[in-house]
C-alpha cells in the first residue's frame, strides 16, 4: 500500500484548485441523504447553474416533499417549502408577484408525477416563466422504495415485488415527453447523473432551462434521473449501471424540446 | 358621496384591492364565482394578477406562493372547494403566512370546517362572518390587516346573499395601526449571503439546520391564545332585559337582528347576540347574555354546529336550544324557506312561548 | 485524456483531497475515475464507512467530484506533473 | 324609514333592470339601498323578481323580505306570491296592458299603468319597465326623474347604450302618466 498518496491536505507543490467541495450556494457539505444517492449530484449542478446565470441574489426556490427536502434547508437561496405535488402552483404565485426573480421548483417523481401531475402540466400549459426540476428515481425513496408513476415495467419496488406489470400496475408516465408536447413549454430535457459525462450534460440542461426562463421564453423543465440504491434494494456501486440500463432505457436521456432558443 | 350600490361580491373584491391585495386565484363555483370575476376584472388594472386556476388545489397553491413573497394575496371558494384546499391551509397556517380566504358558502354548514381548522394538525384561522355587504367590505379590509398583524390566515365566511345582494357600500380604505415589517418574506435578494430565508411549515431555521416542530407548535399555540384574548368581535342587541337571547351569525344573524327589532317593537322581550368573529368565539358576550336572559336559542342554517360553542360558553348556566335547520332551495345554494323574516320570527316565537325543545 | 494509460501509475498531472470522514462509502467514484487510480480503503472512517484512496496517475479530470453525492473531493492540477515510483 | 318593494314579472320584461335603475337612482340621492334579484336558470321567459329596499338610514331588512311597502307587477303570472307579501295599504303598480287577473283591490292603493302600451307607442315595446319605474317615481316621490335618467344611463351595459334615448323617453312618459304624489313614500318629505 505504499503507493497510496496523501489526500488529507492540498498539495504542497504548486497546483491550481479546479473544483471545490461544494457550490457556493450550499451552506454545508453534510447532508443526510443515503450513500450512493443521485440527488445531491443533481442539486450541485442546479446550484452551479444558478451561479452560472448570475442569479444568486434574485433566486427563489420552491421545494416539494421528498428526501431532497432536508437538503433544501442547506441551500443558500430564498426558499418556500410546498406540499407534496403543489410546488409548480406555489412557484406560479411567487413568480407572478416577483417577476424579476429566477424561480425554480424541486420535486421528486412521487411529488410531481403522482400527487401533482396536473399542477405541473397546467403550469407548463400556461407557459409560466418558472423552471421545474424533477429528480426522478422511479420510487418513493422517503417512504422506503414504493412504486411511482415513473417506475418502469419490470422494476421491483416494495409494492410491485415481482416487478411492475403493465396489466396489473399500468404503464409509467414519461413526464418529460408529455410536457414537451405542450405549447407553453419552451425547454424540456432529461438528464442523468449515472456517470461524469451525464452529470456535466445535466448541468448544461439546467443552465439552458434557467436561461430559457431568463429570456422569458416560457416554461422550462429538466428531469434528472437519479440513483436510489436504498429504494431499489441494490448495492450502491450498482446504482449507476441500474439507472442507465433499467430507467434510462425507458426514460431516454436527451433534450426533448428547445424552443426559440439561441 | 362615497356610497355606491354594488353587488356584494364586487364590493368585496374592490375592498380587498383597496386594502392592497395584489393576487387572487380561484376556481369558479357558485356563489363564489362573482367574487372571482370581480378580482379578474379589477386586479390587472391595479398592477396585480388574478389567475383562474385549474383546480382549487392549484388556486390555494398559487396564493400560497404569492403570500410567501410578502404580497397581500387571497383565495377562496365555497365550502366544497375549501374542502379541497384544507391540506394547504394547514401548512400555510403552520408556515405563518397571512393568507386571506373567502368562503362564499352555500348556507352555514361549513361552521365546523371554518372554525375547527378543517385540515390536519393543530391550527386555527381567524374567522370573520359579515352580515351584510357593508360589513363584508369592512371585514375584508380588516382581514388583510389581521392576517399581517398575526401572520395567520383569516377566513371570511360569506354566503349567497352576501355575494349576490346589491347594497349601498362605502369602500374607502380603512387605516390601521402600523404593522410589523415582513422580514420573513422571500424576495431572492439574500441568496448567497448566508442570510437567505425559508418560508416553511416545519419550523426550519436555516441557521439551526434542522427542524423544530415542538418550538413551532409552542409558538403557534401562544399566538392563538393571544388572538383569543384580543380579537373577539361581536354585536349584541336588547340583551339587558331579554327573556330569550338568540344567537346567530352571518346573513342569518342579519335576519335575526331584524326580526328581534320587530319583535321588540311589538313588546316582546327578546335579544340577540351576533358573533362577528366565529373564531375567536365571543364566549364572554354569549355567557353574559345567557346569564341575564336565562334562556338561549341558536338559529343557524345547519344541523347544529355553532351551538357547540354556545354551550361551551354558557357552560350549563342556561338551557340552549337549536331553532335553526337546513334551509336550501333546489339549486342547493342555501337560500331556502328559513331565510325569511316570517319564518325566523316563527322559530323565535316558538322558543319564546313554549320554551322550545330545550335540551 | 487519451494519454492517460501511458502515464497511469507513474505520473500525476493532478491530485485530489478527500474528506474521508464525511465519505459514506458508496464507491461511485471508483468506476467513474478514467485513469482508475481510486480504490476503496480497507480501514473504515469514524462513521463506519470505507473511503476512496488515491494512487499515482491522477489527471485532475474532476470525474470523481462530479459523481460524488457527498462532496468529499477537491481537485487540483499540478503546475508540473509529479512522478511517482510505483510498487509492482 | 325603510320602503320595501317587490318588482316581479316574466324574464325579459326588464324587471331586474327596472329595479336596478330605481336602486341606483336612490343611491344617487344618497339613500341606502338593497337590491336582491332572483331568477331561474333560463335568462328569459321564466318568472323573475327583485327585492328592493330603499331607506334614509342603514337598512335593517335582510335581502329577502316577508312584507313589502310596495309592489311593481309587470305580469299576472307572478301575482299571487307577490300579493302574499303585501301589507294592507301597500302601493301596487300594475302593468295594466298585460295584467289580467281579478283580485280584491280594496286593501291596497292600486295604480294602473299601461306600461307596455305606452312603451309600444314610443316605439320601444321592451321599455315597459322603464315606463313603470317612471310612474313609480312620480307616484311615490321615491326619486326624481333626473336621478332615474342618470341611473338608467349608468345601468345600461356598454352593448345596450344605444337604447338610452328611448329609455329616457319611456321614463319620462311613465313619470308624466302617473299622478304625482298619489302614493307618497317619504312622509317626512
């Protein structure tokens, strides 16, 4: 083991720091999300995107109910905590009263696609100038891995133990594709955080979504596929592969709509 | 001349806007619809926004967001629609947001819903029950002041008659004592400073980096106790020498007040107590009137809901009888046979002469 | 990063710091590392998790930082690449 | 002093507009007014009524009254429930062109106005309620003709503004037809 290098302190020889622990808009490094969770990775990119568009001092976030909710208290932008499903409506009220701000929502798939499906659809249809971010892992992580409206066929969850069966449980909703069809949606994309390249691509999507809002083009939406090894009952190290192969084969990654952009 | 003849709904919308309301969201439902129309017509020209929401759930969510920014905002519906909004009301109250809510109810069957906190958890709304359009205008303006003063939702309990009768009203904005600054509201400007804000129903303080539900609960309960001490409003009439006191609220209270005046003119010793705040309930006024008269009748347009509060106020010191009942028409808007001075008089005379069905 | 393999194990163009005490041992950084110079420790940290350790050959590409859910990495690029003797 | 009126008829006869014009005219004269219209789901053809209370102080009466000081009856179709709310001595204004019902007139002060006929002569057969309102104003002294005209102009929706001149003629015709002060509303002047 003699070739293990010291990593507890910055290098003593001349070197340039190219990336730090956390985005500036995060107040603390610690959080209580599970090992291998994809949500903090997506949230890092969201905060970096806010910094990239220079909206640190005029951003208001609306947070739904899910594992990421606890993470929210450590984000250094103004926040409104909404109920399960209601974030797009709450964001609508925020944006209408504070049109000069950058308004984003953060919801999980249970929050957005189960409980609040009509709210996000109507918000998109109205072309509301907000950016809705979906952290999609196909399960209710916080309750312990139950089936959601985005769980893919064959996926095992606590209430689809033999795998989601179309005849019994119905089909998953591809929410990004659904929202992209609406006239009020100016930008829609689906990213993933299963590897470094995907994380970087997701960061670009988030930035484009925020830019869409800044330009007043309409509703913008980014869905981020995230790992939930705890809710999927698999080892953390297998999370990225599972996300890519199982979820990513149905919820296909890529930009879904880019209206009048650039 | 400052009085104008206006439909109650229109007057309430104008009064709200005169009080600084800049956001409204609602979903059409009779007899609430005209209030929504009033806001839709007048808010844009006042620099505000009125959204014809796709459901009551969305309406309350939008109002929630608007009020979180520090704007004066309101939503409403009939009791049916408010049932859909209750989950949000619970959270909005716990987030200490000054939302104003209009219940243009179909009758008085929503008394429990309004005063007990129709949703989950321990909470109360200040509930104001106007008897006519002028009072509806005044209570609408007061509602925005009370909501901001206490950082607590205020609900206005109206009905079909309040909504649809045209009356002479004066909408001149009232002035109130200075309010505390809204230093809790989100405007985005503190991002990245380490001082950014969070509006939440969980007792989260960003500095503490955790939730404090017990601290939040204690603070809310202490606030609600102070509201109970300071915000009781009630109208009483002829209670000093009454042999029977009739308790009624809202439009029904207006019928009772009118009929009691007529009966007094005819030499009958009846009095009335009309709670203007349903919560906090004017227990002391009810108790004093009951002790003086020795008999209490409650006339409400339901199977007996406010009568619980009357009995709690009277604490067995006088018999309390229900002389109301449902009063509906074919349309279900709560305008039925009981809403008639002759019918109201019949009920009160029954209680006065026979003692009624005192339980 | 096409020349990474040539340098693996001998030359480091960059390095990382690792806040091992905050690591939850998810191992996502291990396959994410293009030059494959991260491996899990045999020891555990204060909260009971194994954590990544760095061997020579880091390019300073930041992939580990990008995929880490617990923000334990900081990434540096050397002004002059560092040479290391490697234990066979 | 409070004066209650029931204004009744068939939907489309201008009952709601007539009551509104009277109410707005009284408002212009700084009276307190309450106006509550009831009508069926159908816009025209059904029975319709409006309760109008005018007072010189804040109104005590609720929007639905049991007894009225006066009634304005555009058609016999709705006569019986209207009659049931009258007090002895109540003023009753009958649209005699269309009213075809027999009843004991002794308890009431009945004023017959051929409102529809007068309106037709003016070339405005729809303006019968305006004739009636003019007659009520003259007979009761409730409001002045000037206030009625001003209130009528205020009450017309924008898409009906072209009817204002004929409505004004109808108000004047009714005002001239009725005997001034026959059924005075304000005994204190």
